[in-house]
């Protein structure tokens, strides 16, 4: 049951905010899910094609630029800090035109 709830919570979070994989695990753990349950929920989401981490990076980059200014390098660094891989961060920032 906890794994199913972690899956549902992960899905809910991605419906209204952008997350990196590790950031979403951290959020689920903050909610009280075990690391194993959080990882299970996200793995299920991934196996069902329910998440595109590049698209999440792009959404996160766009969200940052809505309220503050960044250089290309600074925004990539911010996304990596959030837990996106360097490749995901590069992709996300490239969708913003920076």
C-alpha cells in the first residue's frame, strides 16, 4: 500500500510542479515515505512512461526564468543543484533559448 501511495503522490507532484528524479525522491521522503517506497513509486512511473526527465528539466528552467534572470551557465548549475543530470540540465536550458 505504501508503494502505491508513493506512486500516486509522485504523479500528483508532477501534475503541478517540475522535479528531478532525486528531487522527487527527496520530496516523497520528506512526506514520510521510505526511500524504497519512493524509489518504487518513481520506477513504476518511469516504466509506464509517466515521466520525461528532460521535459521536467525544461519546465523547471522555464519556471526559473519566469521570476528571475540567469545566465545559461547559472541556470544549468541551478538545475544540476536540483538533481537533474548535466545532460538533462543542458537540454532544459536549451529549450529556453539561452
